[in-house]
């Protein structure tokens, strides 16, 4: 089984930068395929790096610029 990490990135305190977190909240309400992991990392790049090291087959970064 493939493992896919969907990582929400952004700062919820900024009006236009909480996009990644909002996408994560909406995805958490849905039934996802087995092996899909959805997490909100905010601005925690180091936390994201440690999570990626756990071993995933794919990484999807959700952010807005």
C-alpha cells in the first residue's frame, strides 16, 4: 500500500495565509483512501521534515502564495 502525506501549510493568524490548514480541516471531514495521511503543519517546517522522514511514497504540499 502506498502512503501519501497531504501537508497543509500556512499561518491561520494571517487573513490570506491559512489556506493549507483550511484544506486539511475539510479533508479530515471526508473519507480518504487507505494510506492517505492529512496533517496541518502551520508554519512548522521542522515538524514537516520529521514527518516526511517517517517514510511516504508521495508528498502533497497545500499552500497559497
